[in-house]
């Protein structure tokens, strides 16, 4: 019975040490990929939907967005550049440009820019971003829409080498 008590006492200590090591490893890493949802204004070709971001290095990423609006479906791709904001750990600003193609509705092809703030939590593999993404629709009708503001919440995974 003495052996069982020692084993039962050691187990919580081992589990706590293991979890602390894992949380340290998660907090110390930078993530290569992020996947999540984007919630934005409804008048854009690419507004709300699913987002996937892949970091090529610490300063460059590509992002794919699938818009799933009620009357439209569109896919967009953006190239983005990141720069840290001094004084706030894990906060960056970013900018970039890309294009989209629509499959229903009136916005069938266009160009888009993006600028925003991006925050990666240290303790959790969660990423938040707030961005402004104006669009210039070129096919079916020329239209410029500058009012696109969105919030994205992403799950981050894959350690940067």
C-alpha cells in the first residue's frame, strides 16, 4: 500500500510538470499557419467567411479567404507584410494586396488591399486581427468599396523553424 500512495502522490506532480513544459513550449513558439473565421461588412465581395494564413517567414504571409455571403460566393488571396509594434509584445501591423474571384452575384473579379493589426496570444494558440480591406471590383461592373472592416479569429499551429 505504501507504494501505491507514492505513485498516486507522484502522478499529479508529474502531470503538472508535463503541462508546464507543454505550455512553455507553446508560449515560446511562433506559428507558421493560422485557420479561422473572418467577420466583416456585408457589402464587400470578400467580407465574412473562412480564412487561412501561411507564413513564409517572420515578415511575409499569404492569406486565402473564402466568402460565404448569403447571395455570393467568392475566393480571395492576399500577400501580406508584417512589422512588430514596439512596446507591445506579440502585436504587429500588416499591409498587403491581392485579388478575388466571385462565382455568384455581381462582383466577379477585383483587386483588394489590406492593412491592419495582428495579435498572437502567448499562452494560447489563438490569433486575432482587425483589418481594413478596400476592394476595387473590375468585372461585371467597376466599383470601389472602401468601407470593409473585419475581425478575424484564428487557431494557430505549426512551429516556425
